[in-house]
């Protein structure tokens, strides 16, 4: 069960792995009055996967919380619970997931909840949202955490926060997401350098949506401290705050150093061009861009926030800094600018680490969990 319009990368990739030998379906929302937007999918689903859709509306605000508004959600949910033995859903704070948890109390199906973050505890969404999430856990934790037969976390670093949220520790399994290393082909470094007229500059890259949670303001302030270096900064991605960040780059007098590319499908070419990946995010699960940087051997400087330490050991396979610590971010990037040997050592250690998270190593853990929980399905 994918709770939002955007099909999450781990869900798409797990489906691709398990649908080879199992009957798999996908329950996913769509905008009301419109067909399912496949452009929002991380990847094309296998042909043998049955897709169940229902209509939603999206309330205004900075976060995506789709609300099911037609009976079709309940019809599709009944079909799913009747047909499948196990329902695996992502994220704990969507209304649709709360409804599924309630229904599962009356079903013999086994429910799994995967939590990539624990909003309100593992990262702050602002005082108002943090209070909302904490009250949500207090009021509905008995349902959303009580109904699943198993709850999985992406990393060990999330365990203390799960305790604060009231997650029963007896149900916990730590299973990371994975990455398809065999499908990651090296990009074209020359293509990007030619397109953006780059010469011998040291390339600092960011990839992802341009929103406050990703720490783009911290990124630009870090660049401002390095503006006397022979660098070029490339932000690959787009978002509602792009103009705000373009104005900030001018205010910081670094606009000649910064390139905003907008949305690009050829991100692997940017990895090939980059010397460092700077990612001062304020809240993540296991960020795919960090994992991809490790695969493409781009040294990473990032935030010391939950889950990221499960990918990176500070000073060995990357550098970790406290959120907002511009001095630390700039110091670590400068260290990598100054030392080619350091970059090589970091990227090689990171590559060895990410090899352990190839789907060939990870998918077995999910399959083992499914087998442990397997039931005959159906309604009581």
C-alpha cells in the first residue's frame, strides 16, 4: 500500500523483486476525476502487478496528506483484504493507513507497517506539526501500532524515537531499503561539463526537491563560505521554493557559482560530473540520493540525522555534521577539495558499505518476514 500520489522508490523496487514468484497488488491513490498519473511513479511496475486505485483530495499545506473521499477506497480495500494474505503499508500518519489499521482488526490478513521516519521525534517539522504528530501517536497509536503484526524501521538509529512514539518494541524489525546496483550505469561526465560550460571547477552537487526540509538554505550558506574556492555548485531538482533559493544565492553573492538545473531525468550524468555531494537535510528516511552517491562513488557530506548514520560512518565513508552547522559543512567540503586522497578513501569505503544494501542482499529479509507472517487470508 502506497499512501501518497508519488510511488515510493522502495515500494516499486520491492514489488519488482517479490512479484517474480508471488501474486502482488498495489493499492495507491489518484487525483479525483483523473486517471492514475504514471509520471509520478518511480519506475514502471511489472505487467503482472494488479493496481487498485481510489480518488483523493489534497488539503493545502506543505505536506502531502491525501484524503480518500469516495466509497471506492473502501471497495478497493475490501478487494485487497479478500485477495491477499499480507498487506504491507508505508508510513504511519496518513488517514488511509489509519483506516486500513482499523479494518485489519477484523481480518485474518497480516498487516506490516514500515516507518521510514518518525515525524515529531526523529525529525522536526516545526512546532505546530511536531505537536500534531505527537498527539496523533497518543490518540491513535493503539490502532496504527496495535494492528500490525510487524513494524519495520529503515535503520537502528530510529529505534529510540520509535519508543518515544509508543511503538511496541516486540513488533520491531530493522530492515533497510535497498538499491539496484546492477542497474546503475555510469553517467556521461563530459555531457554535463559541455552543457554548463564547466572547465576545471570543483563540482559540488545537490539532488532532490527544493524545499526547506532538505536544508537548501544551509546548502547555499555553506557555499557562501567557500566562494573564494574554484567551485561550481549544481542543484539538480525543482520545487515550490526554488525562486526563494535563487534570491538567497543572489543575496549571498554566489549566483555566479550556483546552477539551478530544474527537474532532470539524466541525474546519473550529474553524479558522474560531481566531486562532492552536499546534503544538509533536516529530516530523512534512508535518502535515495545519498545511496546513489555512494553507488556512483561521489563522497558525501550530510546531516547527522536519524537513518543517515546507518549509511555513513563519519570520517570513514562520508562526513556527518549537525543540522544547520554551516561551519562544519564548509570545513568538511573544504577538506575534500584540498585532498584527492581523502576523496578516494571516502568514496571507496562508501561503495563497500552500499554494496551490502544491494537488493540481492536485502530482499531476502523482507521475504523471510512475509513467510513468517503468512496466513490463509479472508475475513473472520
